C-alpha cells in the first residue's frame, strides 16, 4: 500500500494494512492531493516530515508493535 497521507486521510488505512499483512509505504502530504504541488515549502524538510509522520498516534503505535 502506498499511502501518500501518512494515515491521515482514511481512518481505516492502518488497521486494513495490518489485517491484510501487506507492505506499507508511508509518505507525507502538504495540503490535499489537489493542492500539494502548489508552492510546497519547508524551512527544515526533514524535521517537518518527521513531525508530520510522528503526530499520528496510531502510526506511532504501529511503529512500535
């Protein structure tokens, strides 16, 4: 599963991936799919992507299970 939203756009994404036991590619998005390429900007891309991905409590639980 290639999830461009890091688990934020579908509340069943992570549980479905776990139930199906399939590979999961976790990505981030700035905005919505319709707007994500309109002038994306970062002050510190590494920190901001890490913050985005780590802000999802369900994602954090999945990382450590």
